[in-house]
């Protein structure tokens, strides 16, 4: 399935911009080069054929695009396919609202980013992580009510968007859990998470680059928006980043890492063309 259609508006706009430059250069050349009358039709045909081939190449390139750099309100933002754990500096891992660490395919799936982090990429031991969470200086506004009736997992809830810095990772309270420990969110809760999250990142990033996944791309269910795509989630993330007060100072930047298996469904050309219009 092609993520960029042959008649894609962004592709056409990009093509027209490039053609305008090509046309200008060709026009200047023709001032000094005289084409014989009998060759003009052939030259015209070859020129149009060349433009068509150029459009085909651009279309192919747009469908193969896997990284794009944006400037959002002065911050460098990179959207790319890749492995979050291979990115430099801070890497953000989404936890549930309890900061649970129990990977048992009931509380945390071992296939989720959260589970892979705990099982394969933990900087220390699980006890070290638990100690960090217990001793971390959360703000008063980060703590939500205790859930004394919860049978499995932790009982202390945290407000969505709360973060905890652990070595080179930033752990974020992202998903609400229902009574059956299923990760669910409403769209207003998703937006509230992002707004608070960017504010928290602004306080802890210490002029280091920060890499984040596409929040909501995994098993978390967004109520009434079960068919929302990664591309739409990405647009929401970048829009909330733009309206937040979060700004990365050079050389620090924000990187949004899209899973390799999902990048073919994200039209990065749209993001490149939109630029600050996100």
C-alpha cells in the first residue's frame, strides 16, 4: 500500500516548486543557446518527458521517505523510523498511571515498549528502578488518589503526564487502567497528558536531546477513536508541542521515533511540507 498517492497535494506542491526553479534555469540557458526550428518539437517533448520522469522519481522518493527534519517554533524536531533504544540522550518510556513494573502480560505486555524496556534495556536491576520510583521527588500535583481496592499491582496513582528521570530514560505516566487492567484513554485525557508532559520535559531535559515514541500507537485504547492512525497521533503530538512552552535549545532536539513496521503508513512528506503549519 502506497502512503503517498500519485495525486497527493503535498507531492504536487513540492513538484511545482522544483519545476519553477528548473524552468527558470532552462529559460536562462535558452537566452544563450539557439535551438534549430526543426528540433523545437523534439526538445519540447523531451523536456515534458523529463518532467514526468522527475515526478515519478519524486513520488517514489516520497513513499520511501523515512526521516524528516522540522523547525517548530525554533526547535529542531526529527521524525524518523528506527529503534528508540538506540537514540542518544534521554529516551521516553510510557508507563501506566501507577508506574507498574510487573511484566506478566496482565499488567504489562512483554511485547509493549514498556515491557521491552523492563526486560531488555533496564540500566540496572528491577529493584533499582523500584527504588528510584519510591524515592523520586514528585511534585504534589503529580500524585493522584490511592486505589486501595486494586488487587494486583501498585495502588498509588499519578496524574497523566507525570515523569520520573531514571538514568538516560524518562518514565511517563501515560495510560489509565480500568478495573480489568486494560489501558484506556479518552481524547481529552490524551491531550491533557501531552500538555502536561511537554511542560514536565521542559523542566527535566537539561539541554539534552529527547526521543519519544508515538504515544498511543501501542495497545492503549483511545475511546471513540479506536481507528485513529499513527499519522494522526503524530500530528496531535506535534501540534501540542507547538502550542506548549517547551523549546529545545540547539544542539538539543526532539526526535519522534516511529516503529519500523508502521513508517510505511505515515506520510512524512506532509509533515515536511507543513513545516510550521502543523
